C-alpha cells in the first residue's frame, strides 16, 4: 500500500504545521519560564477539534483526517511517544537514587502513600460512573488507576525548577530528585500492571497472570541484567562502530524492540522504551554527545509532534467539566503536598524545606498527560477525566516553581545578558584608551536617576585603584552606584584592544561595564563571576571580535559552551534536555 | 483511523528489524571501506522479495505487508528520504563551488556533456521499450531521464574518497568536489523538469509550463532570496530560541514545508527538502552542533530505514537483466570517465590528474539510487532498469577510490590505532623509570624478525640522546629499526607517571612506543605527528588514565574530539556525516 501524491502533500503539510506551531508556542511558554509542553499542547488544541475543528472543520479535515494521513500520523505519534519515553527513561538516574539512600526512598515511598490512598479510596468510593470512568472501567482497576495518576511526579519539571532556584546540587535538591525518580519508577510499574490486568481481559493473547509476570519480569531484567549487559557492551560498540552514530543505531534498535515486546505482551509500547532508556542512560559509558543527539531530536521534533497531536484527539472545551477538574486538582494537590511534605518533615527536615519538598513533588508534567492518554485509549477513563488530568498536570507543574521559591525565599538568579540591551552593546568601540572606553559605555548602560558623569568618574576612580583587565582579552570595569535602582551592564568590543593593565600584558578587546546599586552587595559579585565564566572559552572570545550587532552577540552567547553554566540553563533548557546538561555540569 | 495493538507490534518490530540489519550491514560495508549504503541496501534485499520473500514469504508478509503497516512504513520512508535530501543539500557548499570558479564549473559542465549526450542519444535511439522503460515512459522523457541518470555524480562518495587519499584539501580535490557539486545541482534541476513534464500529463493540477515555471522559480528563489533570508534569520533564531533545538525545529519545519510545496506542484517532495538543505547549509551562522545533530540522526536512523526499504520493493534476483546491467555500466563509465577526464585535461591538468578527476566523478552513490527510485515510481523505468541503475551506482562508487589511488599512486594513510593491538596496550605499566617502561613496551610491540633486546637498546639510546617527553603527560619513545618489516606501536599507561624529561617538568603518564622500518622515513614522522594530535585534548588524557582495557582505550579514542583529524575520518565517517566533519576541519 502506498501513499498517493496528494496524501504525501497533506502528510508533509500536517507535520510541518504541527512542528511549527508546537515549537512556536513551546518557545513562548518557555519565555514565561513554563514547561514547553504547555505550549505544545496548546498548539494541538488550536489545530484540533477545540478550535480549528469548531470554526473551520474543513481545514482540520483536509490537514489531518483524510485518506491514509491519520493512520500514518498515528504511527508517527506512536514512535514519537516511544522515543520520548526513551529520553525520560535516560533521565532516571538510578545511581542518584541509590546514593541518596534511605531519605530519598523514604520520602519517595511515603510521599506516594497518601495520594495513592486518597486516589484509591475516593475513586473506589465514588466509582467510575460518577468520576469520568471510560467504557472498559471496572471499579477496582479504575480506582487503581486514579491512585497511580495522583501519586506520580514529573521528574523533568522538578529538576528544572530546582535548577531555576540554583538548588539542584543542594542536598535538598538531590533528595527531591531522588524521590521523584523513585515515584516515577514505581508509579509506572504499577500502571503497567493495571494495563496488564485490562489487557488480560482484552485480546487474550496471554492470561492476566502471564502478562503481569512478563511485565514485572521484563522490568526486573532490564533494571539488572539488561542494564549490566548494555553497560558492558557500550565500550565495545563505541570502539568498533562508527561514532557517535553507531551507538545511536543500537539505542534505536533496542528501543523499538523493547517497545514491540511490551506492546506484544499486552501492556503498552512505551514501557519497553522507558525501561530501555533507564538501562541505557544509567551507563556512564554512554557519551555525552550520543545522549544529547537523541535528546535534542526527541525534545525538539518528536515530543512537539506527539504533544500537539494529543490536542488533535480531544475537544478541550466540549469535554471540560468544571466540577471534575476542581475535584482532581484539589485531591491531587492535597494528597501529594501533604504526603510528601509530612514524610519529609518526619524524616527530619526543617518545616520550611519539608513544605518545599511537597510543592516540588506535586508537579506532574508530561508524564501525567501520557498516563492519562493511555488510560483514555484503553477505555479506562473518558475524555472529561482526561481533560481534568491534563489540566491538573499543567497547573501543578506551573505552580511548583513559584511555591517553592516563596517557601524558601529564594530568588531566581538572572543571567547577565538580561541586563544588556540592544542599546547597551557597542560592537565597535571608538575609544583608544580605557578611560575613554568607560566614558563611551556609561551613557549606553541604561543607568537612570543618577548623573552619568559622576557614574563615569566613579568607575574610572575604581579602575585607577584596581585595574580590571583580567587577561583573556577581557576587562570588567565596575562600580556600585548610590541611587541606582537596578543593575546595568554594557558591553563594548574594541577591535584595536585597550590596555586595562592585565596580568598577561595583553590588551582587552571585550569590555564589560557593570553597574550595581550600592545597596546590593552580592549581586555585583555574582555578575562579575558569571561574566568571567561566560567568556572563558577562547573560541567564543575570538568569534566575539567578529560580531557585528546585538543579535549576533546574543546568538553567539546562547550557543557557546559557557551556556552550560547553571545560571543560564534556566532560560534555555527543555524539560528532557535538562538531564543531559545537568550531567555535563557535574563533569565540569 | 488508528493502528490496532497488533499493528503497533508489527510496525515497531519492522522498524527494529530494518534499523538493526541496515546498521549492521552498513557497519560491515564500512569496515571494508565501502559506503554504508551498500550494506543498507543489502539488508533490504535480505528482508525483501529477493531473499526473505523467496524462502519465507509468510515472515515477510507478517512483518511488512499486513494491515496498515505498509502504508505507515511508506510514510516513514517518505519522511526519511526528505530528511536524507536535506542533509545532502546541506553538503552542497555553494561557496566552495564559486571559489573554485572557472575550472570547477568548466570541469563540472563539460564532464556532464559527454555522458548526457551518450545517455540521451543511445536511449533515444534504442527507445524505452527495449531499454527498460516503464509504463508511462514516452521516448523523449525516457531519453532525457537516462541522460541525467548517466551524468550525475555522488558528492559524498567522492568527498570520502578524497579524504581517504588525504587529498580533500588539495587543489585537485577541491576542483573535483566543486565539479561534483555543480553536477549534482544541475542534474537534479534537470530531473525535476523531467518529472514536471510527466506530472503535467499526470494529475493536471497545473499545466506543464506552470509546473516547470514553479519548479525553476522555487529553485531560483531558494538559491538566492531564500538562502539570504535564512542566513539573515539564523542569528536571531539562535539568540531567541532554545539552543540548539530551536534551530532544529525551524530546519524541520522548512524542510517539511518545502517538501510539501514541491510535491504539490507536481515534482517530488525531495526537491523541496534538497533546496532547503542547500539554502540552510550555506549559512555560516548554522552552528556545528545543529548540523551534526541533524546529520547523525538522519545518517544513522532515517537513511538506513530508507535504503533498506528500497530492497523491500524490488526483487533484485528476479529483475536482474545481465545485458541491461552491462550496458548501463559500460555506457555510464565510458561517458563519465572520458567526459570528465578529457575536459579536465583540456582545462590544463596533467594527464594523470585528469584521469583521476574522471574516475572520481564517475562515482554515482546514493543519489543515483534515489533518482532511479523516483523514476521507477513515476513509471518512467521498469524494475529491471532500476536494478541496473542500482548496480551501476554501487559499482561506480566502489571502484572510484581504488582507481584514483592507482592513478595517483597514493596510499591511504593508516591511523596509528591500526598498529596497536589488544596485546600491545598495557593499561598499567609497572615500570618506575623511562628505560624500564621502554623495556616493558618493546616485547609487546609486535616487532618480528628483529632481536627485541637490540630494538630496546636502540630506543633507549635515542631516548638518551633526545628525550621524548612532550609535556601534556605524553612521551613518545621511538626508533627506526633496520630489518623491521612493518611499523609497530605499543601504548602503555603509567599511573604513577614517569620522568621523560618533558619541558613542562611534568611526568609522562601516556607512553607511546613507535617503531618504524629504517627504510621508511616519512612514516615515522606521520605517526609521531598523528599521536600528538590525537592526544591533544586534556579531557581525553585525563579519561585515558582511567581506562582498564584495550576496548575502553579504543572506545575513548574513537569518541574523542581528536577524531576530527583528517587521517582518521577515513575509517569512521558515513558519506553524509562527512561534510560536517570536513567543515569542522577547515575551522581548526
């Protein structure tokens, strides 16, 4: 069977529209420091029955629903979700979990008990008929599913929040991450069992007990022998296959084979790819570049297609049930925040930090959405419950960061580029000595409410006292200014090079002027440190000298190796891209 | 329309089998220094009607031909070929072509004339009925197609051959590459016109003249304004989107949209993605990492799926027509070698180099296969002609390297790791001084036919005369040995560090013993230089100290940044991965 020319046109167009809109809205979501998945879902919602289908049904029909296009798109999104779960699995760092030991597993386990019990109890009590059960929902399975749905956590969202607060490497951060890993792993395995219980009744390839046995057996195998085999094989593969693509092919083959196996035994393809991801990601032989190639392609191509295509399937307005949404939202938040917070407190954490753990683990993210989708497809829940779960996932993810930040009274550090505008970047300084450079930079710095001449004199005085030429052709004249409201940074590039009295005797080509309010003592130091860190790479500095405008300057900084700096990840990373970068951070 | 659970199992399994077998055979092809595409095609041949279909038709039926699986696979391979052409387009470096100027365009143009005329003349004379024309072949279009099929060249194969011979950066190399780029570009545009002529008669969306006009118009737009727009947009995108994934999403959107457009106007989707690739790849703002992420994923996942799936469509034994194969092979080789060689000679090259140009441009590679497939699908040729074209493509690609090598009497340099075996790597040297280390390494070096004690003495004597500690914790004791047949290298890691009198005063941890035959004066220097280059990266050296066995040692070197060394690319790179690396070479 082949696609007709007309179907090819529509298939390519549909994919182009999905990728473009999902990526665009995903980027916008991130600009507001929200997970990209929110924007990606919204794209699907705009293109699907919720909006486009309502106002221009023939356009939706033409793009997504005619001929063989829908079935091919379904094939694509199946593959996309398998790959997404591969990446999610690769983020599950078993050794982090074990290293955190008792506390992590304690918090992980006990943070699941309350929401699990709440979900199970309430769903059992109310029953699927009243609570958005699907056509195949029996009361026990439905209650079990709701229990799992309320008790999982979203590792990527949590990790990103911690990074934003510069707490990822703190002990508190590691406990939260390890507990989330534990949550994820246990939640998914229970859900796999729920699905096997349903499948046993479904297409009868295996008895229920066989399906459960095969599921747990496969999980146990991949987490022990499979993991060990992969770890042992990787060096040989890297030595003898083309690099890095050889390992890429092997990872793909394993993912597809694992997915086919779990789908065959009657659970769902994604369990196989998730477990392959866990086994693969755990090996420290897997090199950074392979990891990030998979990660980039999946996060920026496959995941957007998948999440947007969810929106194509459900009418979020027609299936919105306010009561159900409120119920799910309240029960999930109460269960998780209380459960996790209380257990952290009981395990010896101070109250404030314990609350933070609760708020952190409350984020559900993309995983909840995938869980809901599978349950919807299996007929375990109906579209109204699915919509409620999606909204719960998004809301819990969005509030996790702000709530943790409030509880811990931490501020998200801003990258220094946030203080540099198009006007405060001079690609070609005219100055021929350092004082002239300072005089050239001060007026464009954007300092307001203070006399600029005095600011310049202040900076020059400081510069005379302690010259700020750092070597590496970098100079950082700076001053704390009385009456300045907000920090200001200006960057100038001097093609000829200016003498800033650097120890290496070389002239400075990159002049970064830093002005901070006199009251703020820590900020100036942070900015100073960050600038030095960002310009450490010699190749970056060389390229910087060729930059012709502000946009090129930003582009260069955004794509430089220095980007790995923790402070900067906050504005840039996607949820699944995060683990990769975090790992690379630890290596630095 | 949705896939059933059963179809998902078979789809995932089919993809797993395709990727695994194509990658495996692709790797084997490369071990014999042949393009991976040969192995990938062979995998399809084994899984398709040629072998599996002949001996176990029900297995082939189960995997690839039941339910919705074939149509989804068709969708995948359509996407795969579009992405492959995107990468191929990114390799077309217009500035290289322009830089080489008259000579390149001269050779490029005149090397096309003879094969084009031969193909057109003979195919026109004999006619489609006798020469494997398809059901829709009219004589003029068939003759035009054969003319194009015989006159294109395969840039990736050619570039790889040149790299193998260490000639990529020579003037001769650049002329050949530029001529091949020119061939490619002109050939594809003519072919697009042939397809538009057919489509015009086909589904009547446009008049023939409209289709041709739109095709040429789109090509002209993408090569000028489109290219310029992309170049101008990229810095902005890199500055404001997530990096590197943001640009990835944009590249994907453009590719899909371009492909949809050209398919819509009635040529084929791949022209759109090819032209987008040319426009995108030409911008020096496109950063290395984005390029290589696309490249790796396409070369190692999508391309294998696509080429293997070609084998699924055709019975290579049943459709093998010896006479046709011989005819196509002879006409194509005579036309191209003579045409390109003579024109190079006329343009002032010495005869030997002119022959080399001819042999080089004779390689047809993957592009010919894609061209043939499109013609087969359009009903322009029949399966027998398709098989003949595939065989011609493979044979011309395989003989190009050896023939150039012979003509120019150049040898392919071997990487130093080729001289280091499992036995000649000592992960933990016992020696506590440099002479003991030499005595420890000489016996494992594999030197034969010479007394080992004298070899050791020779090396020690040399070491005393000029110490070989280079700093960077690297020492390279070496000697030219009378009577030694082949070069021998042994590598030892000293955990404690040995004093080799390095200028930086630091002890050496990595000891590389190099023994070369006394007769060979250049080789020792080459090896020496290469080793230094390979160990330049500080991170690599640090990791090396933790290596526990030979496999880990090889894995580490294979995945190190030093891999970009020209000498080493030869054994590792895939055809499309090449351009990326070549570009990075020029940047070093």
